[in-house]
């Protein structure tokens, strides 16, 4: 895997320099031309092959694909048996690309069948005795990219507006899940983020991973630096305090608050003033609902008002409840982890549309969770502080350097 930081990175693009190598040496005095190295692809000398390609059609088996290439039914059956312990041909799926390679100008029978399992992996089947399959991966490059902007509508739409990958919004939300409710971003909030993205065949694959982010929310500057102090990557502020806290800010990702905690709310169905002890997050039906903290399920039930709901006891102080689910995903007595899916957004019970009513108890009393200030989890250990400070200084230099500014 190649890994580099481009010399110039625009707000949404990749501009950098790469050393190139074409297999030849300098033709200057005393240097002879190096012999040409035949190019490989899928682990074989590719330019010696005559190649056909296509896409697996719905309902087609290996026989449909390889039969026209001159591979006999007996050979296909033997291949399936020999390959099964490594890759079962029954896992071949429609709409995936494939290649059939022949020796030189020979039309039949085929020599190799290559099936693309996903954006990064393939399976190469040997169509000659003793048959078999080899699993391989494409070469990948990891680039450091930058996105910088101001919130005008939503983080997702503003990333799209500047040409950055929209799934970066999910990565950023995961970093700030304990400190920022992304349903409450406001116009004028700012973000400046460096992230790494894996490219295969010049196409981005997988989720971008945040390295450092400077986020300004409601005038408050929130800095996040990725660091591994021996327990896996986590995110910390510039002083080494963890961004991870006891509770997530919201039980759903990228929703909006349709009704806040309000002791004098007018109920839209009952047509009377009735205290609203929860926070309503509107989201499409079926959106996963996440446990905001570790705990044990004390209720997983249904009532006329609450609809399908789940209640979790986190410790002797805190409890949470999630109402109006379309489907519950946990049972009473089950231990759940922070971020675990416990149900799905719906509109069961007294609800005018799909949402989750999130309720929060502190010492037996329902409170507005958005006004609670929860302590962070483990900070940077003293023995790791020097290394952390060095990392922070390095990435701060990159994210603030004019060379990386928006052009």
C-alpha cells in the first residue's frame, strides 16, 4: 500500500506528486536500457492473454459464463469442487464484473476466469487441471485529503456542494458523537478536516477516516486529533482529553429535532398542553436507533401511547428510553453497548410521523439531556503525552498551513 500526503490539497480534491517508474533505466552514458517487464494483472502475465469481459447476469451460474468460453460441464463441476474450500462459486453474485482470459490468440478453451468479489478483492479461477482458485486484492493507495467549508444547510449537503465525499459526514459525526448533536448544526458553523481515503483502480473505496478536524459549532471551537495510545485509534482534544463520553448526543444519525424537551408543549394529537419530557428526532422509517450508552435493557414492550419502545438502565444514576419504534431489536435483560442498534424508527403509538422520542432519566427524574455535561472517558496517559503532543503539533501545522488552503 502506498501512503503519502500530497504537497497541495484543495478543499475537495487531490493534487500531489508521485514518483513514476516505467520499467526503464536512464538512457544516459553508461546506462543500458533495462529489459521490458511484461505487465501483470490478477497475478498473471496479462498482455500475453486474449481477454473477454462482462458482468454476471441475474440467474446465471458458472456454466452460463464459462460454457461459451469452451469450458466443459465436467471441468466446471470439478472446478467448483476443488475451489469450494477457498471460495464457493455459489457466492458469485449478479452485477459483478468478470474477465475470461485465453492463451494468446487461442479462442478456446479459456485459461483463467477472474471474478471481482468487491471493489478491492477478486478471485482467479484456473480453468486447467489441477484447477483451483486464488484469492487476491487490488493494489491500493491511501491519500490524505482535505475538506474545508461553512455550513449553509447541512453537513451532508455542504460536503456535496464543495465536492467532498458525502460519507465523510458520517465519519465526522462518529468523531463528534459525544460532543455535537449533528441535527442541531446551524448556519455559519465551520469545518476544516484532514482525512485519509483509500483508492483502488483510481476510485475511492470504503469510508474516509478522519485524522484531524477543527470544527466550530455555535462559536465553540472543537478540535479532534486521532491518536493510538496502545488501545486502538481514538480522538482527543488538543489537551489530550478524550472526545468519547459516557453518552452519545443523539440516538440517531443525521436527523432533525422535530420537538424539543418542553414542559409546556401543546400535544398535536391530544390537542391540549402536555409536558414533553423527551426530545423528538424525526428520521425516515427504518432508520437505526442506537443505544446512547452501555447498559442493560429493562423494558422492551408496547403501550398505546409509547408504541413499541425500549428502556435501558445505564447505572444507578442514568436511564434512557426510546419510543415509537417500528421494530425492537433487543430483549429485556440483554446487555447493550454504546452505539448498538436497539430498534428502528417508526410511528407506533401516539405519533404524527416517523421519529424517535428520546427520554433521559437522572436520579429517577426526566431531564433535558442536551443540557447535561458528561465527563470524558480516559484521557491520554502520562507516558504517552509527549508522543501525543508531537502528533498534535505535526497535524496542526498541516491543517493550518497556507499550502493547504482553499484556492
